[in-house]
C-alpha cells in the first residue's frame, strides 16, 4: 500500500514537472513570437507542446518507477522498460515530425512574404507539402525500425533479413510497381514545376484548380465544387492543359452567329466602349472580327484578355450577354434567322 501511494505521488510529480517544462517552453515561444512578429517559427513551434509533454513524461516515468520500488513493476522490469522505450521512440518521432514541419513551414512563410511572384509561391508550396510528407514517412519508418530492434528476436533475425533483402526488394518492387511509379511521379511534379497547388488545369475535359498534391495522388477542385482525384502519374504520362503555366494572364474568345447585314463596325465600337466598364477585362488586348461566313450568315469573334481564369470567365460571359442585348435592341435584323416556311414561288 505504501509503495502504491509513493508511486501515485511520483507519477503526479512527473506529470507536474513535465507540464511545467512544457508551459515554460510555450511561454518562451509566445514571448519570442510577440517580439518578432515577422518570424513565424516561434508560433509554429508551439504545436510541439503535446509531443514534448509525452516525451518528458515518458522519460520521467522510469525515474518514478525506480524511486518508488513498486513490486509489480520490479517483477516485470523487462516488460515495463520495453514499453517505456517504445513510448519514448514513438513520442520522439512525433516531436521530430512536428519540429521539422515547423521549420519547413516557417521557411515557406518567410519566402512567401518576400516574393511577389505568385507562381513561384505556388511552386514552393507544392515542394514544401511533399517535403513535409516525405520527412513524416521517413521518420515513421526509422521509428518503426528502431522499435523493432528493441525486440531480441528481431535482432537475432537481422543477419537472415539482410541476406534476403535483395530478393525481398525485387519482389516488393514488382508488386508495388504502380505505387512506386506514382511516388517518383510526385517528386517529378514537385521539383519539375509541371503543376503546382493553385494552378488552373483541364484534365479529361474537367476544368478546375489544383487543391492538393501528395506523393501518390492529386486533387482538382472543379468549378461546381466537385473534387476529381487523379494519380500523379497521370500528369507525367498524358497531356493536360495548365492555364497558369508561365503566368496567370489569359485570352478568351466569344463567338456570335449573325446575319449578313450585321453592322460589324458599330458592333466593334460598342464592344470597345463596353470593355472600359467590364471588371473582368485587364486592358491588355481586345478585338472583334468576322472569322467565317456561310450562305445563312456570318461568324463574329470577340477577343478579350483577363488577369486569370476566373476573370476571363466573367469577362466572356459579360461580353456575350452585352453583344446579344445590343444587337437585339439596336439592330434586331442582325440576329440569325431560321426559315421555316416554303420558299417563295418564282413567277413564270
């Protein structure tokens, strides 16, 4: 009974001591963040509070067990020590991932704050996302390997496992050929600048924004809020449209089918006057020309430019509506006609 009471007191002391250290570290990070608001590292390091507490408590747990001399723990000292080591390895890996993520995110935030080129920022954002995932996977694999080494049976099988590593690697490579292909394609996308988070792309006839890029798949958010998930190998093996490549500026067209009597000059002048008040037009360029003719009418093409894909869509819709409205109100004879009656008879 006395040992149990001492154990409870020691555990409470370990919890309070670990909490005090974490609290002091959190206050120091908050103080540093307030003194240097332009450096986001200290604010991001505050995310390490929980894993730091687990690491400290797990480390103090062994001291508490040894000091109290609790009989059940002494009878199973090997099991208790192994469980504590496994918890320490897991929490240490958790803390390492949080710390590395804070460093990477801080570097990205400082770069994004100094750079005005949004295309470069999106490229770095894509690379940072994949680097963070790679670090997390790498730390997790190392932690699992270290945890397995703590078991004597795995240490004894180490020689045979290393001897058969070549065969196992060949079998695993053949079995996971598709997964490995997607993995390397993810690195190619991230560092080859093929597509970035925030880019406007067209894949399989679907227009949308790249919302997420992982090591194996890519998510595109379409204009109607749907999510299209594609393997990253799709973008390295098939052609696709990237409207944000080389800059977000875009040029779009509006086609109208009109009658031969359409006053093209007046229509062109009205388009120029309308574009001055069109919010989607960026002022870089415009045009209106007759691009085709047929026995039943002509095809008029209006050309407008915009800052990005969203502005281009709004400008095209606005121009289309305005030109149709103006023709219907000012020159209704210029609208296309559909003849449904029989042709007139020729008098002999």
